[in-house]
C-alpha cells in the first residue's frame, strides 16, 4: 500500500486496526478524539463513545479479560476520571492486550490544566510508550498490544497535541488476525480483594523489574550519535524539536518508552556526551530520574516548566541562538474564540447576564460564555463540577441559591453531572441547574452521546431522556425552554430561582452547526430605523458590527436566529424568528 | 544537502484553512517529499485566530514553524497576516487576502482594527502579494471558496504545474463542488477573475 499523510490520531487508529484490536471504548477529548472516531470507520473494530473515561476504561478492561484486544482513549484530564480502574488494572493485568492512549496538551490549546500524564505511569506502575510522529503512533500502538500480552499489563500510549494533530507519512500494513483468547476463571488474578491483591502487587513489582531489563535493550530506546559535544535526552515531539534545532551538531538518546526508563542507556549516553540536556515538555520527569541516578544533566534550569517547548526554545537554551524576525509597530487586537453566530448558548447566557447571577460553569463550547462581552461564568474546574460545586456554594450559605445557577452541557451532564444532581436532590440544596442541551458533544467536533439517540457509527439507539433522569433522581421541578426565546428563558430562570426546591432548566436547541439544522436567511439591519443604541451588540454575535453609528449584519455569517432582533426596541432588525 | 520549505497558513476559524493545508499536503506527498502538516483543533477553532504549518523537504523533523522560520505565509485575513508576521523568515514571502474580519474586541469596542495594514507591511519592506480572494471566490460561485482561491495564489509561487494542483483540488472537495473550486483555484492562480465555461 502507498504512503498516506495521516494525523497522529488517524495513525493510532490504523495501528488499532492492524494490531487486530476488536473493541474500543472512549470519551471524546481534544486532542485525543480522532483516534476513536477513525477506528469506528473499520468494521472489524467494535467502537463506542462511553459516557465517561472511567466507564470506557472499565469496558475496555472487561473486553480484554474476555479475550479481545481492546483499546481506550482519552485526553490527559480524562485519565483522572479513569484513574480508579487504571491503578487496579495494573494489578489484574490483562488477558488479550489492552492499550490506553492518553493525550497531553502542553500549552493548553484546548484544556483546563497542563498536567503531565507520565506521573500516572510511574504511580500506577504501567509501562508507557511515547511516539514522536504518525508512523510511530501506528507502530507503538501495535507494539503496545504485544508488550501488553508479553508482560501481562495494560500499556499506556502517551500522545501530545503536536503528535496527535500533526500529519506525517505512514505506510499502511495488513491487519493481523488476533484470535480471541479463551477466558479462564482466575480469582487470584481478577478478583482484587486484599488477600489476592497482596499477591498481585508482588507480581507487579517483578513485572516492572523485567520491563526495566527489556527497556535497556528495546529498539525503541536508541542513541543516535553525531557530535558528542552536546547530548539531548528526549521522547515524543521533543525529539523532533531537538533534531530541527540541532541537526548533527548534537547526539540524541531517543526514548520510545518513558516508563520504566532505561537506566543503563541513560548512564551510557551521559558518559559518551559532553554536556547533556533533557528536553521534555511540562514536568522534569526524566530529569529527576537522571539526577536520582547521579547523572549531571541540564533541564528545567534552562527550559520552562510552563507551556510547550519548540525548536526555537531549544535553540536558545542550548546554543544561545535566536532567528531574526520582523514585526509591525502597531497594536494588534487579540482574536479569541467566540460562540458561533446562531449558537443556542448565546441566548441563555444573555438571560443569565440580565439576572446578574453567579454562574457555576463547566467544560464545553459554553465555557466561551466566560469571555467578553457576556462574561457570565464565575467558575470552571472540571467535567461535572458545575453541578456539585453549586451545591457546595448553596450549602455554604443557603441565600446563595437565590442568585446562583450551574450551566452544563448534555454530554458533560451524562459524563459526570448526574452524580452531582443526585447529591443536590439527596442532600437538599435549592440549587438551579441549567442543562444546555444542544443535542451533541460540541467542542470536540460533534460526537454523539447517550442523549442523542445515535451511536458513534450513526446507528439509532436508546436515548437518555434528560427530563426523566432529572425526575428519577428526585428533582420534581424540571422545565424546558428554547434559548432563542429570550423572554421565555428569562421567565424560566426567574421562576426557578424563586422556587423553594431544586430545579433543572433544560435549555434545548440543537447546535446550529449540525447538518440537519435548517438555518434561516440572514437578518437585515434597517439603517433608517437604527438609532445606534448598541443594545444588540450586548450579545456578542460575530455577525453583528457597527458601521459608522449604525448596526450592520454580515449576511455571510448570520443564520437568522433572531436573538439580536429581540433586543432591538426600534424594530430595526428584520427577519428571523422574531417576525 | 538537505532541503526544507516551511509554509504557514493563517486565518480565522471557519475560513477553511484546514482544507487548504490538506490539499497542499496532498500535492507535496504526490511529489515525493517528506511532509508534515500541523493543525489546530478544539477550542481555538471557534472564530479564533488559527494557524496551520506545512513543511516539506528531504527529511522534516519538527511539525511546527517558529518565529523567523517561514518561507511563505499565506494569510486569509489582514490582521492575521500582521499577527503572524514575526514567523516569516527574513526575505520570506507574505501572501495575503485583503479581506478584513473584526475580532470580538473590535466588535465590542474595546479595541480598534488598525488602519492601513497593507501599506505598513509594504513600508516595512515585506515581500508582499495581495489579492481580494473574497471577491474572486464570489465570482467563482461561492464565498466559501476563499480558501481555494488563496491556495491558487500560493501555488503560483511554487514550483509544481497547475494541473497537479487542480487534480488535488478535485480529489479533495466534494464532486458537486469540483468545477466551482477548480474555477476558484484558477482565479487565485492567475490573480484575476476567470470566466465560467
């Protein structure tokens, strides 16, 4: 087969196919999403979006124990959610191979923190591979399944934004037929209660020792010697940055396995090279290991702990060089991401702004409601925290319940909002939770979820009824509004905040970018009627602007949602739903 | 002797920079180069400033382009051209669409869109090529074809024949839009309107 230009994530999916993987369960999260999306295009792999990463990993482990090569993928913060099964899966080991991909986001292109997943490998004592380009994404995925079965362990595949979302060349290979491994009942291996787990922990430590020996001779950990004046120890994308910055003016110890680290190779490389640098994004994980071995290396004394590295950062830190660059001496306004024209979240956030409430926020497109001009979010912590943290706020002072709400998307609610809502009902706080139901997982690029009635492959399936779930957990006050209708949305908020019991408002309208959503013709601003009061500008729609002192609507962007027209007291905006 | 060219495509989320970079990547692949293309997904796509890096040569290591490293910057919007200018190599070429799109700080009135950016770029000695890609795209049949018009302008600055590009365009876009996109490409390539046939 001829070479293809594949995203790292597509190549990882290709690796799943070629390795004979038969089951994949994941929750979407940038930059990991496309692995499972692409895997779903192979008929041979049973793929699914699970409600969250913990469920996904448990499903994948279950399939592995049943005898099918299995996979689970997530972003770095997803591994926090899946940490519970992760640590014990290390003890049970596997039957058929199990690979867990975790994609870090140095620089936080699309994340709420910058945690370094390598610590999980060491903490859970699970072998971790780190590819440096798309070809290695495919190769390491396949190797991961072999190592998983050889060492009886789950294997972590660590990706990063630049590896996951870069395209490079891959030469496709044939799928191997991995036979189903028969399940044998073995309570000593799979039933982790104290007496059994105590014995398994001994095996885990022995396994790591065996992996250390393997790591010192594994082909994926390799020294490339050129000039030995400078040596660079690196893994993943940082190998590419170092090669680009230093070419043959340095030698490289390229680590394909970042846990366990190959002690003998590290010592040998440091002995061969003059000045040795550890080039790693985020934490000083490899550097600390080198220091513990008594090796003299540079690392975070020259390179930042914050943000992602690059070839220019390495060039500067190691060679003291910088390339010349030109810039204009003019102030350049920023261009932050915004809610799309016609986004159903806009009306809801505007209604919240009018009520001047405290907003306990969550993770999704609607987090953009925190930005100007709406600026209607007070907190955003992690998936599901909007609901649980609102409960805490209202317990701290029950008066808070009169002017505080949580906002959470449909997918995030399925992920981990439900448990927080159960807590609200069970422990009796008068909390108001708004579920922004846009019928899709939006920010990660339109993935189905348990509320949409469709599977990852687009097949019809059972759809969770948000209304019934809320009622079933003990919320008797559930209302549904259309966020394009500003008055109805404001009324629903006012009534819920006044009620002496917990409430859920479902703000329901599908994402305007969904293919089945029919948009209306663009609205028109009538310059003769416009008084220039700028009321319409308060909603922060990118299709609206002021030209001279009159409102103007960009016909190429406007989808006719009519929200701005409801703000105009002079009927200067025509067309759309308000007519 | 190792050879490498670095091209940046910059614009506003939703303008179709990803498709342009994909077609470019396909052309370079068909010419037998080592190629790396780096994209932005997720949060940054929603109307924000977006950048794609395309690198090709005998052996490409890093998929990203840093300050002072781009041989060519293809800008889909004026302000973005200026924002990413520091990434241009000294002596590199800047191709920009003359289109202006107001970012949210300008819409809300907390910042102003700077005037005369193209003149300032020229004054700063930047090797500059400008075109009104939006107007050409409209003439080709759809404002959405701005990305293909701009790709045509870029192609004119590169060493491969027009047909190689047109083939890649036809392979990448949906069949029902192929003729319109081919026309859009040709307009960008010639830098002027081309009659429909």
